[in-house]
């Protein structure tokens, strides 16, 4: 029982990070139709900027705020100088642009920071908490709690604010939203900034557990994409559920099968979803009349 709980909590912790990355994918996809493969770099920036700013003597909470601000600024720049000029381009072209942006950000991070692994101190100490025989790191509670807060805040923003409803309207029909006076360009920029903030928060929360370096974003982006596909691309609830399921699959697979194949589970999930259920768990089937 203790072993099962250990794997369960570990899977939920990692899955919460995947869920945040998948939420970033979903937010941008809904507003602009772009699959942003630079999303993992925002996670990297959240962790790396916090590490180096805090090492310079800045208190950790302020360093985290600065890291989120840096990620948001880069997200806005990505939209302004890479995505917006290519408006109207094919989906493949936009995907290639985001992959190029990911490579650029990774290279700049290696120059600005370094190529070493770095870790943040745990927010409330490293002493494990006993949960029915399972030893749980206190930082896991921060990851799960932080993810819950982000998901709740995003729900409130989308469902109970005018700007959030404008995002939903843009997602539903960009042309109709433009016709009723919504500035869809601003909404798309907001989506890129918001997704960057979500990614940076994920990086800040998980760095005390998993370490960070200039190149951690690539694998996180792929796993976040797998989670978004599993839940249903464009569905925020599906992104959260998909992330948690993928994390649990990895944890139990590594625990009961072999840790050697832990990173392969995400790619297996992508293949299964693409072949068996392209709309994902919560995606809606689309019927196109011709």
C-alpha cells in the first residue's frame, strides 16, 4: 500500500507539471490555432531565471516574480515578431516557427546562463512527510497546490471576466469575434503572455524537485503536448486530466515495469491517441460538410 501511494503521489506531482504545460498549449491553441512547441522553454526560463536571480541575492519570492515577468515578456515578443507576421500561414509553417523559436531560446539560455544543472531550495524544507507509509516531499504539495490555484484562476478568468469571455469568443470563431469589436490580435498576445506565465510557474514549482538546465524544455514540451492530445487539444479540463493521467502512467510504469522506458510512455500515448482517438478524451468530434 505504501509503495502504491508513493507512486501515486509521485505521478500526480509530475502530472501536475505536465498539466500546466498542456494548459499553456491549450490557451494558445484556442486563441490562435497555433501549436506552440516553444512552451517548454517557458518552463525552463521560469526555473533558470529564478535560480540565477535568487543566486544574485534577490529573495526567492521576488526572484520568482521576476522570472514570470521575463517569461511573459518573451512570450509577447514571440507573438509580436514571429507569430503575428506569419498570420494566415499554414499550420505547418506556424509549427516550424515555434520549433525554431524553441531552438533559439534554448541556445540563448545556454549562452546567458550555462549548461549545468541547477536546483532551487525547497519552499518549506526537505524533510519528507509521512502519508500512510509513503515518504512525500513537501515540495510535492506546493506543486499540486500551485497547479490547483492556476487552474482555478484560469477558470475564473475565462468564465467570469469580460476579457476571458473575449478569449472564449476568439477561440469559438475569430472572424465573428472581430466583427463584434474584439481585438483578436490583443487577445492572441494575451494568450501567449498567459501561457508563458503558466509555463514559468510550472518551472518555479518543479525545479526544487527535478533540477533545471538550459535544455529541459524540449522533453517537457513533448510531454505537455502528449497530455494536451490525450485530454483533447483545446480543452482546458482535458489538458489537466491528460497531464495527470500521463504523470500517473509514467510513475506506475517506471515503478512496476521499468524506469528505463519512463520517457517513452509520452510518445506511446501520442501514437495511441493519434490512431485510436484523434479528438482525445474530452475533444469534440468535428463534422465538416462539403
